[in-house]
């Protein structure tokens, strides 16, 4: 079932992304030759009346639209395009459109992902209301892999009643006690399946460096608390406003997290790839439709944001070339574009290998 939920989530999000490119391209008179979900060998598909081949391909991670005049799925132009096609077809080629039209087509994919996230959030807020308050219970929702909690057999669903005889009312008490006791034995009284059990845990020690460069140590056991959220039913416009605000908030938090990783303030091991997405999608589906829709909105935001990064081969890379062309008054030299594309390939492969490595370490070791 993990694979099913992963493919469902990814197929919907990729379809929305590519549909954004497709619709704006058709609006601007560009002929779309292929609309593919996945890469590689075609599994099945059909041709529509406009001549577009809609298909599902063998490798289900990602997708693409191929415009008239492209020589590959990366939208590289055919250098002899205008020599090889009839005059009446010149206006149907993506690369014969003006910079504003091409930029709109490129941006349409990521924009569709952000818009889709707004729609998903709106559906959630209309059906369940907007969150107005939350309480963090002393109940373990998730145990992080390779943590002290996993080592000492803490399990999801455990309710922490006492630590060293101190009665626990909320999760912040647990946090405060653990932080102040690195490498020290703590006696946990836990309620598990109506039974009370005692577990002695030694929190891991984590080195913390403050803004003034002072070094100190904090305890850490690696658990995530269960949060109970209260909701308020609101009208259509308030739900829509909150949906836009939520999309902006998660976009900002994603950018902030990436910036902290680049600056070395957070570990790159926090980044996840397809295995993590599949795992989270499956867990969300088990919790219910609302959680699955929520995770779909977050992943849609991430896909839209990543595609806007100015890396050649991504939408942001194409947009960067168009901006430079607008400034220079001419296209970049072919050699320079090929060199930049090679760098883009290396970056994409490097990031892909990193997230796969993180996933393997996270879930298999």
C-alpha cells in the first residue's frame, strides 16, 4: 500500500504541474506533442484531437510536456527548426514565441502547484474549519530512528506519566527535563496498552553553540509529541484567505529550512527523497483523507518551489536564461547554455543521490 499512496500522491501533483505548462502553452498557441506522467518507455496512452500524445511512462518519478520544436524532454531547441518546418507552423513552436510568452509557460508549472496547494487547503478548511488552538499531550506520536527513544524501546502511542517521580501534565515538561539531563539516567513511568511500565532512558547529548559562540550540551531522546488541534468553522472567504496564508507560510518555512541547511545551521540529513515521501504519504493515508490531502498540499508546494530554483534543466533555470536574454538583448551562446546545463545535471544528480542516501540511512539502518 505504501507504493500505491506514493504513486497516487506523486501522479496527482506531477499532473497538476505539467497541466499548468500545457494550458498556458496552448493558450499562447504552442503545439504540445507529448504530455507524459513519468519518464522512459511508454506504458499506455492516447492521442487527442490536437495531436498531443497523453501517456504514462515506466519510471513514475516526475513527468514532462514536450513542445513542438523541442528535441528532447528538457525543452532544448532544434537549431534548424525554422528550416525544417513549413511557414504556417512557425508560430506553433515554443522557441518562436516571445520572451514574455515563454516565461509565462515556464512559470505556469510551479504556479499550478502553489495554486493547487491553496485549493487543497481551502477544501480542508471548508470541511473541517481552521485551526484555532492546539495542545501538546505527553503522548509519543513518533519515535525518530537511531535515537535514544528507539534504543530504549519507546513506542508510538506511549503515554509518559512520570519522569523520576515527577508527574507529567504536558509534553513541555518532558522536553525541559530531558534537555537538562544529557547522558543521565531518567526513570520513565509509561502507560502502554492500559499497562504501566518503567523504562530507564539515558538521553543522548547534543552540542549546542549559541549566538555568542558559547558551547553547551542538551539532552535529546528523539520523540515527537501527539498534538490535539481545535478547529473553528468559518465562511468561504475566510477559508480562502487562510488557505493562501498557509501556502505562503509553508513556502517561507521550506525556504528558511533550505537556507539553514546551506548555511550549515541544520544538517543536510533532514532532507528526504522518494522513500520518505512514500512513507509519509502512506502514514497520512492511514490516518485519514484529511491528513493525506494535507501532505499532498505540502509536497505540491515543495515541488513548485524546487522547480523555481535557478538550476539549468529546471523551470527556474529556463526562466534565468530568459531573464539574461532580456538583459543582453540576445540569447546566450550555445556553448554557454550547454555548459550550464551540464552543471545543472551534476547538481540534480548530486541532490538526488543525497536524498536517496538520507532515505536509506533513515529507514534501513
